């Protein structure tokens, strides 16, 4: 009874103490899955409103938001792959699954324990309105250029179905390997990738009477097919096939790649770009990877070769690359106009020095470096697309206090109209939120680290503090609401914790994006030395030195890679970190690697395999359990498809054997992304209540 009374008292205190309740701040709608039609001025997006996910649409010239679907229960069923047919008459989307997972992303998700759970299906619905039509089970829907057919992937084969659902889906052809990434040409042919283990081919399907055409097959890995505007040629990425002399595991090495073009005949493919044979010239790993586009007489791609993820273009027949986006910033969420002449992207650049920790919409031509920041200021903007007629730009934007919302910008006047603003509930506490401030400090080896600081005025003279650690790790926390639903939730949590009297420091540690190649890909990061942990420790030490922080009350929390680094902090530095919350973190980085390192499936093996395994173990939280004394709350969903649930099961056993003050929360049948609003709120409230009990 005493334990129950203490718990109830803590929860009651949590909701009476602060200005910003979790229920209020988590009432915001979250927009993603933005789409535009290839012609006209129709736009669409998905809204997640407290777990109720629906598609909204708008159309020029007025762009009044309209709710298209009616999924009005919190069932944990994601909406993804939202697209509009080229003629603007149909919406296609997937309902279900957990796309963005590391495995089984198209598997059924059932966090509501339904005895007959919903299948993962592709749906269509008229833009004008009506009932959604189930088209097929599957993934990767691609609408044909004539807007009549949807290609999809099911069971490693390519299928098709009429967009109006007038007949059932049928398999287009049978091909060896795992076939994926269907892409229609302007004249109705379908390119796809056929992965066959250590190599992959680009195939082209014409019709049921024509043999599949394999494009320049080789002993390489070919993928990312992109059609020329006239539908007669293909561009694609080529990388080496598997095998070769076993190389060092711990050393940095170049990851080569090329851009190829080919005609639909037996002529050999042409190399139009080959990445520099440098570490920076390796295959990019930020959003969209190479971001390959075939524009007007030029091929566009992204490369890290000058130290930043920048956009380049090259003549379609080959030639000297042109850097389109010079400067110390990154480009992501890149899209191209319908005429192939202009690009839009989201970049951490602008006239303000603080813009490195923001995002703005930037426009640039495909054939000259005439970059223009379209949305300067203290806001944040992302997911930009030209409308099909080229007259407007559709994007999502936010501020430090106002949550993300969709918007339309007039290209000529630059005037912005925010859409669906009435969907923000009256209870959302915008005026009570704080504007986080930028903090920069040095790690122990001199690396400069950016962080954002949340702190309400008043309260204790020396406040308890909490470090938030993002996951990924290729992420960047910003000076405002985030473009990812996962990190939008984290931003809301940090605002809530600040309102509860905590100082919150959100750390952009190395391995993250936004600060250049060497920061993003340190040679001694991750399993090769966990150098990123130095930045978390430095953040704790920085907080401990501030006159407004109680150095005896510093907590730490994070999810996924942030959970991993939280466990590292508690295991290595319990004297600095008083307690922590580890949400679905990785804890043993040798798991699944021992055979690969020590008993590879060949005589040839990496020369440093034993040392690499030792370093991976020492880069794991489980190697520091002997020095772990701080209390911890461990949270994990047992249908996690990004981090094995067993990672937490193992750590819990070790901490129990050590006698560490341990609490746990298991979310049954939910994934890494806590697909129901109710489950996400259970996690959030557990985190808040735990820190109030332990640090207040």
C-alpha cells in the first residue's frame, strides 16, 4: 500500500506542479507524408491527431484543407506512402505496418490486441471524396503515368492493380531474386530492382508478351532506377558486388559508387559520374542517400565529397559536376519541379548564425548555383514540393512554440498560407512554451558540440537537470519542433519537463547530421570506439558547472541510440548522472557479430577481427555494469522492429544480478515507434513521473 500511495502522490504532484501538462502539449496534430500531383495544384498530407491518422487534401487557388478519410479511432495503424495520381484524381496510401523499421516493416502491427488484426494494405480514394478502396496487400505502391494502374511489391515480386479497385491485383511477372522499387516511365514501362544476394540488376517490364530487359547486367549492385523525361533511358546507382579481399573492420575506408545511364538496348551502360576515391566521397548516408533525379538535360545527385551533403548536377551524357549548393550546411528532403528545371530542399542555412540548428526551404536551379533561401527567420520548414503547375510550394513548418503544420507559398509573391490551423486544439499550450537556446561546448577531445537548452524562469535557484539524447544516430535536434514524429514527441517531452522545473539539455552528439562529414562519420564512433559518448559526458560536466544547476541532480534519458548512450552514461559515470530512463536501447553491440567477426563463411577474414570484437564489447553498456550504481527505468515495446527486445531483457538480468535500483515498463505488442497515442502517453508519463520522483 505504501508503494502505491507514494506512486499516486508523485503522479498527482506531476500534474499540479507545472504549467504544461502532457495531455495538453501532446494534443497537437502531426503532419507528414506530404504529396503533390504532377499536374495542377492539388496537395495532400497525413495528419496524426492523438492517434487518429487521416489524409487531408487541399486544392488551389484557395487551398482550403479538407479531411478525406475517416479513421477516427486510435488503432495504431500507420498511414504511409501517400501519393497523388499524376492527373490529380486519386490518392494512394498504405494503412498498417511500421515502415521505417529495420526489419518486418510490412508486418501486421496490433497494439490494440485485436483477435482479427488489420492487414497491411494499399488503398486508393478519389481526391474528390468517397470511400477508400482496398487494392491489395503489399508495399511500395507506384502510380503509372496514365494514372490508371498501381504497381506494388508483394512477396518479392512486382504486382499491379487498377487504381479504382475494379479488379484484383495480379502478379506482372516472375523473376528470380527479391524484386522491389518499381518505377514507371512516361510511356508506361516499368523499371525495378532485382536483388540476388551479392549482386543486383535493373530490370524493365514492358508487357505480358515481351521478355524482361536486363539493363547492363554485371557483377555489381545496381539500384535506384530513374527514367529520363522522355522515357527512353535510365539512370541508376552502381556499387561493387560482395566479396573481395577481407579488409580492416576498424579502419575508415572509401565506399565507392557511380552514376550510370543506359538506353533500352544492348549497348553498354555509360558512367556519367564516379565518386572521388576519398573517405568523404563515399556513398552518402543522409536522407535519400544519393537523391538521384533526372532533370532537364542534367542528372542531379547528392554527395558529401566537399565535407557537407550538397547537391550537384552533371550533364546527362556525362561531364564535369556542378556544385549547386556551396556552403557549410546540409541539404535533405530534395524534390524536383515537374519541368525538371528547379530543385527544392530543406537546409540548415540562412542569414542567421543560429540557422545551423534550424531548417529552411531553399530553391536552386538544376544547371546553376543560384540558391535562394525562401523561408528565412526563426521558424523551421521542411518537406518542400512544387505544385504540378509550378505556381506554389507546399511544405510543413513550425516555430519553437507552434507545432508543425502544412503550408502553401505563392512562388511569385512569397506569401504563405498556413493550412488546417483549426486542427490545433484550444488546449494546446503554445503561449506557455519556452524558446530553447543554442549552447555550444567542447568535448574532451576538442570537438565542438551543439545543444539546445530548455529552462523556465523561476523555480529553484539550483534546478535539477536532465540530458536528452536523440536516437538514430543520424539525427539533429533543432531550435524548435522537429520534422520527425518520434522527435516531435521528444521536443514536446522536453518542453513539458522544463515546465516541471527541470533544466533540459538536448545534445547533438557526433554521429549526428548537420555539422559536416567528420562529425557525422567519426572513424572511432559506434562499435569502433563509441567516441560519441564523450559528448554526452561533456554535456553532463557542462551542466554541473552552471550556477543554475544542482550538480547532484542530473538525469539522462533517450530512446533507441539515445537509450544506448543513456545506458553508457549510467554504466560509466554513475557519479555524474544520478538516474536515467533507457527507452529501447541497444546494450550489447557484439550480439549477432561474433560469427561474422571470428568465424566468417570463408577462410579469408579481417586482420583485426579479434580486436574489433573487443572494441565492440567495450563500446557496449553491458561491459560497464560492474560500475553501474545509478537508478534506471528501462522501457521497451516487445514488437520492436528496430532494436531486439532481448537487448533489454539481457540488461535487466545483469542489473538485477548487480542489485541496481531498477524499474521497468513493457509495452506489449507495440513497436519501436509506439504506434498508439495511448501507448506513447503511457511512456511519456512514466518518464516524467520517474524523474520527478528521483530528482525532485
